[in-house]
């Protein structure tokens, strides 16, 4: 069969594909642009006797299976990471987190669950019979294991190079959906953000390989890197600020020992400017998170600097990045992956950067450096895997420091309003 004949033979409507969803199905996905399928998933509710599990996708605001209470017993959503939709929906009881490190999240999931359906948001089929997931990588094991593999081909999806291609022969069905790629612009930076960025910049040498998270502080760090030279990127997520560094010539990957000259990432999320930079760019290479985030791979990079943020930290260096007390806010993500890789990399650095305090709506100020973590808080990053903790007030070295030294160093970078209290609590708890 020709490529066009294969496309014709495999093309189905969304309604036809929904009819293939079995009772109690496990549905997984990769890529972006499958809104049509999920927006109509609730229409099969009446025939379900066992709930359908959707792993990893919360869906848009119009997805009734996720938001409408009448379907919450019919569809449950599991994810290794909570974004705002999952946080908002969590109280309804049909959303739950699976604690997993990103370098192993799909393998550990697939060790336990077999996907009945694997949905891929992709580019259109090219003349060679291949599609690509536009801003992330497919999971090859999930493709092999799934009963049904569906490609939601999108004429608006950009082509980004890397381990993203899938043969039409590995796809059971095709449905076309013209969905714009979701983008967002970075938010404004405060003076505190900029001060933190400048402090982090003093720790990162020219030629280093960097990983940055997302948000105001990583964006401020990137801006502070504009005077650097020959940086490389090996990261979980490629962000808008990374595109800015590449376009400015700060990042060229010339010193990288792993994938020299390549911007390597697991997935991308950010502005239209970022998408434009990634599209058909030979210097960009997307690779599976099982590879980009594996600590042994991260450690192979030249002077790897893992730079992330957190919700709070205690005086011994335990870092809570995913929950506010027991309430899940995000997820472990790749923070521990990249930090562990960095501490095993010659010249590498594991860095956590955050504002020393937050001000609530009622004007109350709360220290993000605590004598002990808020009860119920999840420790995302072990105190054993951190080299530096940075706030707007300076840098607290953690590597090879005793508990007494850590306490002193962290109090020194805490907000001045809380330093005396932290010292008294540390003495009471005998943190020495």
C-alpha cells in the first residue's frame, strides 16, 4: 500500500474511535493536539460499568469527563504531576497523583498497567509515512504494549527534531484535528526575582551545561546568564528563556561533552517565540525523559548545573517542592533526577533558588525557610543532593556542610524578619 492508501485505510472519526474504548480502559497519551477525543470522551459514560483511567491528561475547560461531577465515578485521572487543572479538580475525588521520578515515570507505570489505548498528538503524515510528536517524545514501550495506537494528526503542529518520529505502520488509527499549539508568554519579574537570578549566576561558570525549571525565578536566572559564554543545555523542559539564551548566542553547546552543539530536552512548553525557535531547528534534539532525566546520563554532561526552585526548605536542607503541607501542588518532576546527576558530575552543581519569604493576600509574611517543614510536606529533594540554596539575600553552601553549618548558612539567607526566630527554634530543636 502507498502512504496515502494507508492513511485512508486507517482514518476514522472521533466517534468511531470512542466506540473502541473498552470498559475500564487505561488511556495514555503523548504529544499535543488531541482535544477532540477528550472533549467527547464523556459520551461513552452510559455504557461503562468500570471507570476509565486517563493517565496524564487533564484536558481543556470543555472536557466534561474531567470537570463535570456527573461523570466523576466513570472517569478518573492519574498523573505524575499536578498543574492548575488537576489542583482545581482534586477536591472532587476523581484526580490522584502517582509519585514517580520523571526518568522512570512511564516504565514504572507500564510495569503495572497495560494501556488499552495510546493517543499521540502528532504532525501530519509525511510523504515517507511518518508523523512526529511536536513538543515531546512518544514512549516506544507504550506504543508496543498498547492494544490500540491512535494518531491525532494536526496540520498546525510544528516539526521538532529528535526521537519524535513514528511510522504509520505502528499506528492503528488516524483522526485529523486542527488544534493551535498552546503557548504562553513569561510573566513579569520582580526585583527579588532579579536578585536571586544574579546570585545564581555567580555560581555558574562559562561553558557549563544547564537545566532550568519554569517560572519567574528560572526566567530571572536566564536573564542573569546573558553575560555568560558557551553554555550548553541538557534539560527536562525547554522553556522560553532558554530560547532567548540561544538566540542571544549565550548557549551554543560548544563545550558539551554529551551531544555537543545540541540543545537537548525532554519536552518544550512556553511562548510562540519558543515554538518558532524549535521548529525545524537542527540544533534542537528532543529525547525521551527516560534518557534526558536519567541521573547517570545527566552526570555525563560538562559542569552540569541543575537549577530548580521549591516551596520551602528546612534548616537542615530538606527541600519540599511539590506540596503545601499534605496538599499536592505539583509533583516530583525531574528535580531529583537532575540534582542527583549534577552532584555526580565533575564540576557539577545542584542549586535550589527561591524567594526567602512570601506575602499572603492579608499582608502576612511567611518565611520559606523553616526550622522544620510544614507538617505533611513531601520531601522532593533529599538534603543529601543539594550543593547550594539561593535566595535574594545570598548563597547558602550545603555541600559537605554539617547540620550546624547548614543552619548558620540558611539563617544568613533567610528574610531578616525571621532570622532571630529561626535561630531560637534551631537551638530549641538542637539542630547542631
